[in-house]
C-alpha cells in the first residue's frame, strides 16, 4: 500500500544545447513523482519541457494539474490501472497523467518483484540505439556532430529539420556518410501542407521516415502529404492515444508511429498503441524527451517489446548529461541493456539527485 507521494522538482544541465524547429533546450526542468510505502518507492519522470513549445503541456502546468486534479484521485490502494480509469475523465494532460501513473506502476511492480519489461511483454534484453541530432549553426558543424555519434556507435541518426535547414543538410549527411547509415528526419510540426513538393525532395535520400512534418491537429493533412511524398510519414505529436493512432493509420496519415509513453498518458496506453501496431504489422519505435535515467529505464523496457522494429531515440546517458541521476546507461555495440530488476529496474543516486533538487513536497494519502 502506498502511504505517501512526493513531488520533486529538480534541474540538470544538458552537455550541449539541443535545437529543434521550436526552440533550444540547454537544461532539463525536471518533475518526478515518488510513490512510497513499506520501504518501497516507485518512480515516475515527467516528460514535459519548461515551455509549451513541443506541445501544449509544460512542466509547471503539469505540477498544477497533478496537485489540483490528479493527486486527489490517489488513495492508499490506488493502482496504475485504477488511476488510469479514474483519470480518464480528465481531458488531455497526458504528461501529467503519465508521470503519476508510472510512479504507481513502478511501485506495484517493485512490490510484486516483476520487471516493467516482463509486465509489458518485452522480448529483447537489449535495444538498438539511435540518436537525435539538433539543428546546427552550419552544415560543417552538423557533419562533425554526426561523425561523433557514428564514432560512438549509434545505429541510426535522426536529423532535426526546419524550413531553411532541411534538404541541403540531409543531402550533406547522406553524401558524406554513405547509403548504409540509417537516417531519418524530424520537423516537429514546422511545415504546412503547401510545402508538400518541397518535402518530396527528401525522397532522394532514402530516409527511413519523416517525423511529424505538419502541426499536431492536422492529422488528415498528413494523409494528403503522404500521397505526394514517397518517404514514410511517422507521427509523433499527433498521436495522443491508441484511438488517435487507429484513426491515423486508417486514413493513411502515417505508416510508422513514434511511441512516447509520456505523450499518451503512460505505459498502459503506450502498450495499447504497440499492440495495435503489432497486430497490423506497423513499425513503431520509442521516442525520447531528454529523459534522465529514471525515464530512460522505463522507455528501454517498452522498447524491448516485439513491435519496436526500428531503433529509437533511446540514447546513452552521456548524450545528454555529464552525470545522470542513475548509474549511466552506456552504449555497447550500439545497444543499451534493458534493466531486469523489479519495476523500472534502477534507482536514482539519491545523494546526487538531492543535490540537483530544488524542492520536494509530500502528500500523505487517505485510507481509501
Ligand atoms: O530524448 O533523445 C531524446 C530527444 C529526442 O528528438 C527528440 N525528441 O520530437 O522527438 C521529438 C523530440 C522532442 C523533444 S525536443 C526538446
Ligand atoms: Mg519528434
């Protein structure tokens, strides 16, 4: 039984600025939920950024949602499943739901001695790692950064693109590193349907996929775009639930899905999207939100499910942080090991985590 929940706010610097079509991240504004009872603690890490630029959610807003509307739903005997059910009445706010649901799930799995991987039906012991490369000041800089990641052993490169930094950078990377490199691009909604012909120029570069070219709400426009562009369209921001995923696939808006548990309300919904895609033979991969080791551990368990046939944005700790809050995840032959211990299978280094913590608030639970 859970006796208390803690909400922790912390911050950690990134090793280098990460620029996307919507902004630059230089540090990670963190929110963790910790569900504790009987000496066991379950952890969740919120994926929201400090500003509502990737999507409408942002971390201070998540804190408000958790305090006002979600923590009041939790009692001592609340499970991840019962929380998901009671929180389904709250519209949107997927990232807030996900962090609390994950802490509850981690708590119960740790109590049962079951790893998140086995709970989800993981079939792999390690997962192939890709890396997401931010927009660089010049093509020369981009080539240097990509070379560094290839030297590290990353098995797939994803280039962030935006209008004005798209066709030529992709051409340069393809020409310099050759046809064998698994390569894809992510626009984070920066284009319009009227850019379809422009985007079709990317068809020359044998990309695995184009991720989220158009705004989140324009699912049907992606189906139009898919008729003009030969490269497979992959949706990220648009896919907020298994229902949206089903509709997007039905109308041909995408042929690949980036699954991010934080974006869809948690691992239970993420598993539903995996299962739907697996049944239909649609490839999925695990996205990333610059998570620390807590969020990364859980994502690795998900990425070890059988439908994750493409390498994800599950990079090593060193790609993000000088020092992670857990033991670092390290690349071996381009792979990361899936944690095997109960729950997410890893614990934070509490002394270090405390040293980057700004504040902790404790919520005692009623008996229910
Ligand atoms: O965790 O390696 C990571 C980041 C991967 O590119 C990444 N994430 O749209 O897929 C995406 C972005 C969202 C976060 S950008 C700050
Ligand atoms: Mg994306």
